[in-house]
């Protein structure tokens, strides 16, 4: 609990109970403390945090009042709900809170036209039962064509459609590993993948990424040799959250090492289409082109087309996909037919034209966020990514959790750096997505500057007049 909370106390604050309650609430709302989680005893938690038992009791009283925590004599305290205090946070005037906790954009323009086209095509499927193993043939064909165009020859039977990239990872996890098995991951990495590993009682083995240089290939080789993981999970294209991309030479070395050790690997390509410096078709070779039969590639419609479609896919050998399909029915019965028709329509030439415009717009939003940070938060450092959806910013001090708490009071929702670490930590880092319009991003950065000043005592930071309900 102490590791998870990190640096929870605001700089110079005398409201310790309020700060602790806010930090716990943040992790409850963020899913790090799921409903039903039993909390440590007051005396034990006070010792771990180095505070008085009175402060712990006062913080728990606040959490009980807000409906987040319940207690019973003799049974202790546990997370009981997500509370009501900020369930639907809004700013004065009815404006929504600026959400920078999710790196997901709105729907791609042209979605309505695709829905209309899908409605016309749906009649051909209504006479059947709607359960289509592996996904609609037309969508699998278009996905296979896209892989082939990128230099990875693929047939439709090497692709299955699933309910999003997260569902794809869970399916792969279920097939490849069990309780107690080790899984190689990057540090930092996609937090939902870490949540899935914890839920499956698998043991993540992290290898740190250099925020500038990227993948420590010698470190990965050592981890494979020493830990003998059952499989690896990698995001080599515009890695979430760092935005880094592994070059062709690095891919060849890492893929060769995993192949020689007979280590399967799940490669998440959810962001591969968001390349702002070149054409995605002519980027570095897909990892699967180097990794062979033990590589499963995961893709998603959420980052490029729309998260509301809840569609993803897995590309792999027919042998591995047959194994996946045989175990799939314990999790779901397949994705909706209508959503697949919509995505198939979006993957026609007009949809790729809209995707090219989206890349142009996102590049402008990235540059707007960079400019705003350099103006309002000049002591934050980062590497400008050539693609993806976020900046990975290094803060001037270890304050990521405190900043996320303070930012909510200034009208911005953030995911603290600890969400992206295997064992928490990363308190000097924060992820800032740039999927929102440039004006909102600039407004968010001004508020973040004020939030940062409120916990670090920095001077000469412009004030932001924001009333939060």
C-alpha cells in the first residue's frame, strides 16, 4: 500500500488526512485498488507511511463519508465503491473535466457514413445466428492485406478478430501462461496489461527502458537467460507510454534472441498506424517478420478509428490461432457482426485517406502540447515522439501521484506514473496524451502548471482561475 501511494503528501501541506484520502481515492478511481480490496490495519499502515494512527483514522473517516471505504468492527476496512464526490467531475459552467488519463481519440471522421454502409450490408447476415468464428471474412481479408503491404505476408486465416486489444492480450495470456509463470515486460508499459497479469497471478519480469535510448537489449537478453519467461509482451512501435520506437537493427537482435531461446512473444501494434514522420507502410519491419512462428501480433481499432467499436485482432500462425480459438469460448463468443462491418467499411480507401488526415492533425496536436509545456512547464523534460499518442514527461521532483491529485482540483484528470510500473514507483514521470484538440491541450497545460506550483512551491507560474465542483 505504501509503495502504491508513493509521494502522496502535498509539498508543505498541513492537511495530511485530506492528502492521504485523496491519494487513496485516486487509486480507487484508477482501478489500482479494486472494489473488495482489504486495507491494512490502521496501526500497520501508520507504521508503513511513517505517520500517526490518528491521521490514518481521519483519512479513513473521509473515505467512509465519500462511500469509497467501508469498515466493520473485527473485520477491518475495505474498498467498498468508487464514491460519489467526483463520479462525474465537472467545472463551473457545466464544462467537462479535461481527461488526460486516457490516450484514446474521438471517432475518425467518416464513421457515420461507415455505419450507414454497414447497415446496408447487415441484411446478408441476419438469416444466420451471428456467431462467426474468427471474425467476418471481409474484415480478416482487409487486415491481412494491411499486414502484407507492410512487409509481412499474411492470409486471412492468419488473423482472428476479437473484442479489442486488451481482450486479445488476455486470450494470449490465457494460452501461454498460468499462475506463477514469469512474463517479460517493458518498464514502463501499458497498465491494463499489468492488470491482466496480476489477475492471472502471473509474475511480470520488467526490463527498464531508457527514456532517451530506448530498449536495453543486453538487459532483455539477461532477463530471458535468468528468468526463463513463458512469453514476452512488447510494444515496439510508439511504445505506451514513452512513445519510443525500436529501430530495425534492434528488432532483428531482440527477435533473434527470443527465437533462439524459444520464447513466444506478444507484440502490441495498437499505435503502429500513428506515424507522423513517414508512411506506416514503409516503417521498420513488423516484429513478426523477424520473430517467426512464435510471434503473436495484436492490433486495435481504438487508437486509429474509434474505441467505441471495441474491436481488435490477433495475427499469428494458423497453429497458434487454432489453439487460441479453442480456448476463446471460456472468455467470449466473438465480436459483434455490425461493429465488424463498420470497421471493414472504414478500412476501404476512403477510410485510409481519413486516417492520413488524422495523422496530420495529431502531429499538430503533439506540437501544440510540446509548445505549451515549454512555455508553462519549462522544467519538465521529454523526448518528442515520432508517433503514438502521448508524451512521457520527466518531472522536476518525485511528485507524480501528488500532481495527479492536485490536477483534479484544477480540472485535469491524469494517470500517475505509478500506473505504468510493475511495482508502482515512477514518481518522477507523467504521461500526457495529445488526442484532444490543441486548444484543450494548451488549457490543460496551464492548469497543470498551476497544480504543479501548488505542490512544489514554484514561483512565477501563471495562476489559473478554475472553479471545480
